C-alpha cells in the first residue's frame, strides 16, 4: 500500500520502500557477479561487469537519502492523537523530511495556516535559523510568502498551534494548497 508524502507513516514507508529496491538491486549485482566468476565467455564477463556498474549508480541514488533519514522514524500514534485537534484549524502534514545545505530537518508535523507555516523539528543538531532562512528563500522563489517557522520544543509548538484561529475564518485564495504541494516537493 502506497503512503503519500505528508500522511502519517510516510517516513516508515519511505525507508521500507527504499530497502526493498536496494535489496533487489543488490541481488541483481550479486547475480551478475556470480555470472562473471562462473563463466568463461569473455563477452559475457564484460557485459556482466558493465551491467553491475550501471545498476550500482541508481543503487547509490536510492541509498543516499535512506542513509540521511535512517535514524528518524514515524512518531508514535500518541503524537498523531495530540495533533488531531489542530487538523480543524489548519492543514497538517506529517513525516516530511526537509533538507537544506546545512541540515536534515525531520518534521514530525508541518502546520500550514494562513498565518504561517509551522514545522515541528526533531533534529537537535539542526541549525534552525539558517535552515529557516534557506527554506523561506525557497518558498519565496516559488512565489509564496516566506513565513516558515521551525520549532524544536513541543510546548512552544503546541502553544503556537493553540493560538491559531480556525482556517474557516480566512478567505481561501488557493495559496495554501500550493504551499502544501510545494512542501511535499521540497521533502525527500
């Protein structure tokens, strides 16, 4: 079953899916190496080595993002239950992993609201200020308001969400859906 970006459980799905594809490619490389060492046909030997190298390139492209997010898991169901009341006030995206030139930002939740975008970050090593600036520049380059705020403390994040007015009190100009799609594209 495919889990879309922004849906609870996406991080675990992403890792499981990548592991399956990496396993298939590793088996293919192993099979090609067995052919290479068990056959005397020179042409087949050369083709098996070339094929193995050509498979290794997409394998590396699959493995690199997996290595970056390996330690970050989908949060417990209790986190989802804590976030449910806020889904009435704003659009909530779960399990996105945003990357900047300096940081990997595992966002357990990103709340998209007309008043701003608020992300709950788990990575204590992330440079929040420069990551915020970089993400806001990316949003601005896509013709969106640069109003992304990254919060690493749950209590501060929760207080901010409680202070938001319901989304129904704002006029819908279509920018929120565009913001949601943009954040999904920025995520791994």
